[in-house]
C-alpha cells in the first residue's frame, strides 16, 4: 500500500501497453486507496500476521506469473539475495504487518493518511543518510508543514483524545519503515543488472518466507475461513500488491517518476472516502484538513533546485520498487 520507488536500474525496457497511462494511473490510485479498507476487512476475521502473509503470498504469485511469462532471470549472487532479504524485511514484512496490527484499533482512514507521511520521513532521513540530497528552504518548510498536518489529523490540541496511541504509532512506524527501506535499497541495490521485475518478485518472495516462519509462531491456524475477509486478503495481495506493482512500474517507465509519484496524493483521499462510505468510519473536520496539509507538505519536500534536477538527468531512470499501498520517497513516486 504504500507507493514508493527505488533507484534500481533495469536491464530490459518495459513493454508498452495499449491502455492509456491516465487510465492506469486512476486504476492504481483506486487499488492502493482501497488497500487500507481491505486490510481492515481482512483483520476482522484473521490475525494481522495471517493477513500480511496472505497479502505477500498472493502478491508474489502474481509477480511469479509475470516473471515466467516474460522469461525473466532471477537475480544471482548471495550478496544480492542478502540485500533483497533485508529489503524484504524493511519494505514488506515490517510495514505490512504494522499496518495490519494498527488497523485493529484505528480506522482505515487514519491508516491511509499515516501512510502519506512516508515522503516526510524519507526527506528527513535522506538529509542524514544521503550526502547528495541537500535541503532547500522550500523542502524544509514542506517537512515542517507536513508534520503540522499530522498533528492536525491526530487532534493534538485535544490531547489526541479518541485515538488509540499504539495503533497510530504503528501506522506511523510503518510509514517510517518504508523511508528507511528506500534509503537501504538505494545504497545497496542501485545499478544491479537484474530487471526490476525479477528484483521485486524476489524481494516479495523473501518477505513471504519471512512471514511463513513468523505467522505459525504467533498465530493459531484459523478454524473457519469467512468468505468476505478471505476475498479481501486475496484482493489485497493479488491486486493491491502484485498487479499494483506491475502497473506502477509501467507508469514510472512511461511517464517518469515525477508524474508517477502523483498517485501518492490520491491514495489517502480514496482511502478516506472508502472508509467513510463502505465501513461507515467517522470523519471529523480535522482529518481531511490535516490530510490536505500533509499532502501539501509532502509535495513541497519533493521539490528540487534547478541544479539538483540537472544533475539527476544524467542518472539512470528509476524503476518502481514497492511494495505498497505507498510509500513515497523523495525521488519517486
């Protein structure tokens, strides 16, 4: 669910699709926006780790089919697989699980808005970890504005009354995990000769293995399989993770990361509308107002000076990495 890309390069160019990119952009926004609703429905009958495992399993299955159809080669080398294992933990296993646990106690609308803070965390961390990512007044202002928006969403002036602190903290930590993972991938896997598809599929596979180990240790095997929550988990994995990644990759490759990243600003809007309309979740004035402030701040953090943009023109075009309804990072979408 989150929306994010990485600076991985791909050895094979993406194939053109007859479907206009604007249509795919809209579909991707809807898929990722509804992912938070699907998590909420799934956790009504299944444990959070089970929802996360199902999401990863079905998402991996979709990418495995795509890899087979395109006859892509899997990454080679223990070093590469080691980095993919770490990336899978930070970008998939941890944030997916945190969002599932968070939505046990917070509305899906709040989870979707917390997910939108990923660019803010990304910029804050990149200023420390990436020497080439220098701050500008506009970007620093956007960072401050974004966190003011977060406080508005949470109702800080009321002492955060009515919110579950633990669930909200988990959702924000999930967003932070995306940002940490992006920096790790940028440092560890940039320039890898394997294709984006094979790297992403392999990463999801490693995350699935991690959840396959963890889930039986902390959950009991379900005694029943309610249809609606089960379908929600299947859709979350096959559509919200597998298909969404394929669409995102094609979008970024076709129209570039600047346009591709705009999907991030539609996701919390759709997540909020879905939660209110379908799940009847409450909506107070500070939630949409704060969300708008967060998105404006996030947009400002993506701004780069003219010299920075010029310098980056010589870099290889980034390929989408993630991995979820989302994260977004400083480079992306």
